[in-house]
């Protein structure tokens, strides 16, 4: 309903009800209305992807215009890097809907090449690999899917708590799918989600970051070094290529 209002109301009507401020100059009205409409579509899509609603087909439709806008306005920057989260949401909607596995694979393979060793980058990489493995299996590219699944299985065993409980269940027990998850099966099945234990090693990995750049493993090799006063600190040893982590494979 709100999107319909944005499409049908005049600028003066939108100003009167407060959707556009009266201080917005006339020459900026077009871009202001477009931004408002696209932000609304993005929020609607995220809402439709919630497990209780589970309407990925409709979510993907809302996101098409958003993705087109992001590509048009990247101004020479890589849109996949600049708006990684939006592309990941769109790819997730495509994977869950099963409406366009070819485009989903292309987007996810591009996202998997982003070299971001931060915690946020690592979480995005994990989600990307989960979706990519799923769509590769559907496209009968089993060997390619298995490479990502092996990487994910090893990573989840070492880092069972870095991904939030809610996000983890969405990734490994996707709503609307009954075929099971090879990654979750390799971890021990659904019971693994409830039996994960905190250990000294897993808790250490939660805090293990380079103090200078915030990088974390496995994209960056980290080790402990001693400060002059004997305090342990995590330092960055070397930045590994993405091919070495299996991201681009």
C-alpha cells in the first residue's frame, strides 16, 4: 500500500503527509522519491524473507529494481563490494525461491571473490558459500558444491558460535526445504545445533582478530605474539589469497 502511495501521489501530497520534507528542493524530488520507494521495497523484501512469512518469490521481485539501481549508481566502484549485503539478500531470495538458479550462482560466485577479512566479511562469506553450495547441487554441479561444503563443515566445527543462533538455523535449516543440508549432516545432523559447546579454543577464535586491521581467520593467518610486557596479542602474519581458502573454487 505504501509503495502504491509513492507511485501515485503527487509531490505536494507526499509533502503534506510528511513522506518528503518541505525543504526538499524541486530538482531533488525525483531522486528523493526514488530512494524512498527503493528503501521501502528493500524493507518489504527483508520482511517477506522472514521464516514465519517465507515468500522468497515475492521478495525477489521487489529486489529486482533495487539491484538495478545499485548497479546504475555505483559510479565506477564495484557494486558487489559497495552493496554486498543487498546482493546477498537478493541471491538468498533467488536460492530459496528456486526461480533463477543461473543468476543466483553468478551473483554468489562474484560475492565469494570479495576479499574482506573482517568479521562481517567472514560472516558474509559463510552465508555466500551456504547458498552457493545449495544452488550448485540443484544445478547438478556436485563436485563444485562439495568443495564449498567441505570448507563450511571444517569452519563450523572450529567456529560453532560466531554466527548467531537465529542466522545459523536459517542457513542450515532453511524454511520451506525438506531435502536436508549436506553441511549439517556432516556436522552430525540437527542435534549439532543444540549440542554445540563453548570450549577454550572456540571462545579464543571468537576474539582472535588482528588488532591493527580487525582481520580474522581463515582469510588472514593469525598467530599470538608477545608484547614487551608479556601481554599476549594477536598479530597478522600474512594475508592469504582467496584461492587458498577455497572461496574462488
